[in-house]
C-alpha cells in the first residue's frame, strides 16, 4: 500500500501552499504549523513532509526553529527540505531529529556535498528532491533551470549511491489537476530509484493511479492542498471524530492520538 505523507510548507512561520511554487500565490492554511503536524498525526498519518519555502528562496534554512518544534511535537518520521545547501545546514537538521534531509539544488550544483552527506549520514537519511518542469530539473526554489533532464539526473544519482528521490512535477504542484503518472512511471523504470511522488494530487483517484505504480518503485506520495481542502471523503469522519474527542475532554488539546 502506498504511503500518504501530508505536506507542511513553511513561510513566515505559517503553514501555506503555493501554486506551482510561485511566490505571491500562497494561501495560508494555518498560523500554527506545529498544531497542524499534531492534527495530521492524530489522523494516523505515518510521516510528515516539511518544506522551508523561505529557505528554498533564500538558499539557507530560515524556519529551523519551527522545524524543531514540529519534530518534538510528533512521534513519526519527519522529512525536511528547503535551503539545505551546505554540510552544516544538513547536519543541523539531522541532529534536530529529522529522519530524511532532502537536497535539491545542492544535489545538482554541489555533487561533492551530496557525496559527503551520503557517506556521513547514509542513503536512508539523505534524499534528493527532483523538481521537474517539462522534463527538466529546476533549482533555486524552482526559479532556475538546471538544463539537466530529470531522468539523466536520476541515473547519475543512482550511480552515486542515492536510493530515494522526491519527484515533483512543478506544473501540477498545488493545482489539484491530477498527477503526471506516466512521467513518474517512466522516471522510476528508467532510473531504478525509489520514488516519492509529489505534485497535483486531487482525490483518491490519483492515489489509485499511484498504487498501480508501486511495482515500479513509486511507493509513497506527498499530498498538500487536497488534504487541506478536504478532498477525501474520509476526512469528514476524521473531523467528526476529532470534534467528539474534544467535546469529551474539554480544555485539552488534541494530541498525537494513536489509532492503530
């Protein structure tokens, strides 16, 4: 079964979503990302995907303190990306308890850094974010083209010891227009990498499409806007359950409830 991972995108200390990663398109979904992480954990998600949007644009982590609060607030793995372009910044988030550090721009522009991180932290802790538009990898907060095809980069990363990538179709990210499952399949088959899909999930129909790609290496998916805008029927039941729990325990915060 494919693993669904909620996204928490940080900008100005708040939880937002962008359309195609474009600055100025942000929509705020919560003023409290830590509370948002606790809610997703309460709904029994098994991991979280946290992105420092400010960090991606500025080239260095900006919301590190908020990340640490999220890691300390939940008892599930947290993966993190956005502005990780030096060894020190990668080490800082790994030491903070992040399960996976995601390198994007640095994996293209500084291959020696990627190799050092793989050597020191291991391929289970170091993931590469491949952010693709029209088949070409984008860098620096999705603002610049690397001139390298996603498949070409994926093959090179495989040779260097990378095991997993987060594969994002920028043209669909935050649009609710559906996933690019054909491109994801081609990438997974061509590279042999484990793939976490991202970009465009609109409903459970997309999850079914992705489930069919599991034999090819696509084993997880990051979902953002579709979850925040309640596009899944089961979310109504979650909200009702949370309301009932809150009414039974007035004055208490809904913590990371286990529902296994």
